[in-house]
């Protein structure tokens, strides 16, 4: 197994910068997911790790060895592609065995047969070995592609959106199988996807990329609960976090003197407000905002599940106008406008299309404050920590 480290890696194609100063450390045996929208540089990063793309600047290390200029065959990696890349004229057995037949170290037929048999059993495709790829389902073809990588016993697995061609139900099943497979093999795995649900369910840690730059690295729960900037907050979560422009008023009149919260009630020291709403802050929040904020503009963030549609206005409710109601079974997604801002509400309550003018209740136990540049200033119940951003 291998630790993979990228140090200030950049990739340019003429005037186009695909990746810029990417610094990451993928630990030995870790399942690490590169996540981001299409065109953000995640596949380019993976291909540079594989040696399929040259590096414009920076260095790539496998453990302590600089592999930046090494050929793909010298890096001991195995790559699984989105389109499987199986040989159509070869049987499943022949596809899986092919890397051993090409190996620089001679492998005799008896060992090849044994290792193909073990790999097929691991992937539950023993009964498919005589078939050609065209006679397999998408899930079976994906297993063959995985088998061809596994049989090489590489130091690093690289996977580029390997489940994107499967239907939704099969993707969920294959996610579970990939997770179990990684737990059994323990091989360092770097996995690229644009699907945040896939990333959250598979990863030990996630590296979020946007426009070729690393935005945040951390375990799935941390990335969801403590998005380090407004881009991450707007990308992670379905629907994503609501962000409302506001300003801090630490001196003005406020309607209540105590704020309920996770640790009990606290003395209120200020309020954030705009033309549509106001929300009280305790002294800790005000101190953090005043210490770190460089301008008057703030963004108040709250997840859709932190909002509730209520019948009557009470403390900390916002007047809103409902635009759409989307029942999805266990939950209902409501799109509404607060002032000029469109927000999402996720509720288990029944909401009808007939409702137009309504009120939305803010649950005071979980909210976020970002500065005008989009950086995290404060998380209710915990101080914002800049260490959650960046590469390592």
C-alpha cells in the first residue's frame, strides 16, 4: 500500500489552467474521493497521478519517491474507467487475465488460472468467465473492469466515475460492493465523481475541487457540517445550504435579551438582519464575527432541514412566499422567496400547493455566518476553524 502526495501540482493547456496549486495527501489504505462539478479538474488530477497526463508544475510522490516524470507502467497503479474499457473480442476470463499476461514478471498459466478464479469469486462473476463483454449487464461489465485492476495487485487504485453509466438502483448496490471490496483489500483508492451522494457514502475523506483549486478536504460529515466557504456550502447538500445576505448590528435595539441554544439560553449581544428577517446572536458569535470580518456584508447560512413551515408568526420567523411544493415521499421540498432571495425548505409536514403567503421558522440551534468573500466565520455551537480548508 502507498501514500500519495501532490505538492503544488498545476496543469495548463496553453492559456487554459485545468488545475492550480493542488496540494493533497492521500493516506496509505485510504478511500479518497475527488468531488466537484464537471470541468473542475478532478479527472485531470487523477490522470496526472496515473501518469497519463504530464505535470506543468509541482511534484507527485508515492510514499517518499518522486514519480512526477515516471511512465504509467512504472507507477504500479491500476485505473478503472467510466466506459469500462474491456476488450470486446476477449472473454471475461481473458479480460481479467490480460494484465498478468503483459506483466514484466513472468506468471505461469497455473498461477494465472488461480488468480483469475480468486478474483472472479471475490467479485461474484465466476459463472460469467466464458462470456464476452457484450453479453454482460452494466454491473457485470463493471465487475470485470474491477477484476482486471484487482488481479494486478497494485499499490494504488484510480477510479474515474466508474458507476456513472449504471442506472440509479444498480449504482447504489455497486457503491456498497465497492465499499466492502475496499475494506477487504485495503488498497489506497482515489475515486473521482461529480455525485455528492456517491462521495459521501464511499469516502474516508473528500477533496472538493472547483475551477482547478482545492476548496476543502475532510471526512464526509465534517464537509457537510462545517463547509469552509460558501462555494462548498452551495455544492454539498441536496438541496444546498440557503444563504441570506445580512449585516451585523451589535449595538441596535433587539427584541429579546436571551437566546436559546444547544447549551441552554445565552445572553444576546447583537443581531444579524436584512430587510426581510433578523436573527439574534450571543456574545461568542458577535465576537467571532467582529474579530474576523473585514466588511459589513455577511451571509447567514441555514440548511433546508433547519427551516420549518409554520402557520403563525412567532419568534424568529420569516415571512415568505411559496413558489413550488415537491412531495418526495418521506419529505416535502418547498421553494420559497424571502425578500428577493430564493430559499429551500425540507420538511416532513404536509404542505399544499394552495399555500402562497406563509411563514418560515428558523431553528436557532444550527446556523452559519460567512463573510463577504465567502469564508466561514462562525458555526453555531462551535467556532469556525480555518484548518478544515486546504490540502492536508
